[in-house]
């Protein structure tokens, strides 16, 4: 990759989550000096601040099947416009979440940017969860369990049809990596969508390198490049305790870094987001510091 400019965009959204605190994720990542550490790699970093987000205390939750859906869609539309504009200026959009529903905005903005050039986007979604629920299947009503489904055109129209088209990414160009917790009614969406899911069992049996190489082939096939959506709960809670929805048995510290290094080596990364950092339940900002380390690996930092 190695374009010279990165546009940082904070998306302090927690309306899609069941637990409060991930709205402080962008601040935690900035406290971990993401700006300065990217600049030390040689990038020109422009911090665009935070996209405007409504506070849940002043809003009705709305439907129990998709709580705060109109407000989340509005935030994602704002984020999509910022991402599209930054990409149009030749910058790499790097979005700091927030809960994972912000990915609908990031992916929509990048998809729209490439669509204007008659190009398509690939997607590597690294997550403990499949994020492919819909209002009909969700056990919680939390929209952060739905964004990958929305990106491939499944789910509420307010999210699937930002910019009035769907899907934003062809499912055949989507790789879901590290999944280890899938809701029962969500499983048919994963199996039937065309998305390629690599579970933790696949990683255990085949090794991370083989899985990532196949994921890269899927996301890069016929596309102009791919977006990486990194949910910090992909990493085992022993290493990343401060996440929105921790699940035991995740990637090790080194596996997470290797995944980012392989992504960087591909030269196909066009945008990225890191989400679900929750400082409220973290330990001395450990998870945000790890998140910044992983972004650095994705952006070119090497051991030697």
C-alpha cells in the first residue's frame, strides 16, 4: 500500500451495543498515541475529529428488534460521507470505533468511492462474532450484531441501502476470520450468504498463515483492494480484556500481529477500522495499546 496520507476519523458510537463504554474507544486509541506512532512510520496523518453521534440518554430506543436503528443509520451516513471524501482525496481512511455498527458507514463510503470509478471493494472482517444477524434473528436487538449482514445486502433497508444501492460488497469477496461465537438463527445467514467464514477451528487446524492467504485471495479477486474491519474481540481476552463482547479462545498476540503483517504485505489494503475498544472494562488502556500496535503492523511496521 504505502500511500503517504492517512485520515483518522473517530466514530464514538455505542448505540448498537448492549454494554456502554465503546463510545470512549476513539479517545482511548488517541491516548495510546495512534497519531504520533503512525507519523513515526512516515505517514502524514490528518485527524478529522469525531463524527457526530446522538447520546442514548436523550433518545427512545425504538424497536426492540433493532434498537436505535434510525440514529445508527444517520451516524453511518455521516461517516460514509467523510470516508468517501477522504478516499477521494487519495487518503487512507482509518476509522476509530465505537461499536461495530460503524462499519456500515465505513464500508458504504469506500464502496461508493470505488463504484464511482466502476471498481469494487473486497472485505476482510476479523471478529469473534459473525455479525450477520437481522432484526428477525437477533437475540438481543443490538445492531452491532448485524453490520456484516448489512454490508452484503441482508437486513434493515436503512442500513443496507445507504447511497440507495446494495450490496456494498459482493459476498464472494468477503472473508470472515476468527469467528467462534455464532447465534443459532444467524448460522443460516453465514452459510447461505456466500461469505467465506474461517472459524477458530480452521485457524487451529490449518494455521493462521494459510487462512489469511486464502482470505486475501477472496477479498482481492477482481477488486480494487479491500477494507479491513478489525473487531478487537478477535483477540483472546487474556490479551485484550477491554472489548465490547469478550469471548474466550481467540487469536494470540502473535497471531493477531501476523494477520496484520500479512495484510500489509499484500499491498491491497485501501481502508481500515478498529472497533469495540471499551476503556470502562479495560486494564490501564491495554486493549487500546494493542489495537494501535496492530494498526501499526497493518500499516507497515516491521520487527527488522
